[in-house]
C-alpha cells in the first residue's frame, strides 16, 4: 500500500472534524457558516491553517481548501486530506 499523510501527524493541526448538516437543513449555507466559524476560531487561537479529511470532492474546494494528499486510517482505509489558510478572507466565499 502506498503511504500518504498520516492522520496522526502532529504537524497537521488543528482539524475540522465531523461536519454534517441534516437533510432538512441543507441548502441554507449552514455548512459554509460552520466552516467559516471554525476557520475564524482557529485564526483567533493563533493557527494560520486548518485541516480536514473527507471522501468528498468539490465541496470543500469552494471554501478555500486545497487537497494535499491521502491519509490512511489504522485499519487501512484512506481519506483525502485538505488544508486551508486562515487569511481573513471569509467574505469571499
């Protein structure tokens, strides 16, 4: 198996985890608002980047996230890892 970025790497910090919007609330830009809040909170805490892992392609890129590689779970499955810079550009999405 080709190895990629490990989820346990301490240099990838902080992580945005478990973003989920119930079906009845989708289409209201709540995912966008949660991502922007998480990025702003991380910046306020002194972090200039945030990371997330997902199997989705196309959603997070709309909000400034860039694919940086694959990460592997301890049992062998993998997910895509994204990073985003926190540069006070929240209103551009």
